[in-house]
C-alpha cells in the first residue's frame, strides 16, 4: 500500500512542479511489464535454489 501511495505522490509532484503530461500506458503494456517482472522473479528464485530456467 505504501508503494502505491508513494507512486501516486511522485506522479502528482512531478505533474505540479514540472508540468509533465500523464500518459496512460494501457492494459497491454501493463501485462507485458507484469510478465517480465514475473519471469525475472522466478529466475532469481530458481538461481537461489541452484537451478537455471531455460525458455521453451
């Protein structure tokens, strides 16, 4: 919850101080980032256990 509040606070601060336009990334972009994050996390966990992930 704290991470979400911080992210919103940073977006608001940048918008108010620098006048940045907020651009909606869209659901497709979010899903791509989510899958990349999941793969990175799984790879890290496998590495900690001594395994290596190999893509199909």
